């Protein structure tokens, strides 16, 4: 695992070669975590944790971000007091070509089919 240190704080992330398909699929199996990933993919940029308006408690939101980070789906870094989140698209596409795009497209189709607007 590598440390990304900014402003004296470091967060643990798996190295690219440590990312496991099972962990990625587990992370994306939760509707809230999938929602976070869909927003990050749509933004194509870093987003702060406070950007996400999830219908869960702050501690649950923190848990979801940690699962995504520990699985290698996102990278988190501190910028000042904000924790910024970015999709690790390059790593995921390199390890599992087409997986992320397929999952995001399937999530979009499901959202349209169910009319949930997520």
C-alpha cells in the first residue's frame, strides 16, 4: 500500500498490482458506493466528500468512501481541509479492460428502467 501525503496527512491506497477483482466488485455492489462512482465518472474530476448528498449518516458515508478507497476504486487526497476523491480509472481500465465502462453503462440502463433517477 502507498501513502499519499499532503498537508501532513496520509491515506492508505492499494498499489495497482494489489487491486483485486473481488474487492472492486464488492465495493461496487452497494447502491450508495455505485452512486458515488457514477458521480465521479460523470464529473471526470476530483470531487470533495462534501459534494455528495447521500441519504445516509456521515459515519456511513465515511465507511462507503473507505471501502471504495481500500478496494482501489478511488484515490483520496487531502487538499487543505477537504478530502478529494478521484476515480482510479487508469488503474481499473488497465487491470480489467472494459469493466468499469460496462458496469457504469449497466447502472445507467437500470436507473432508466427503474426510473429511480440515480
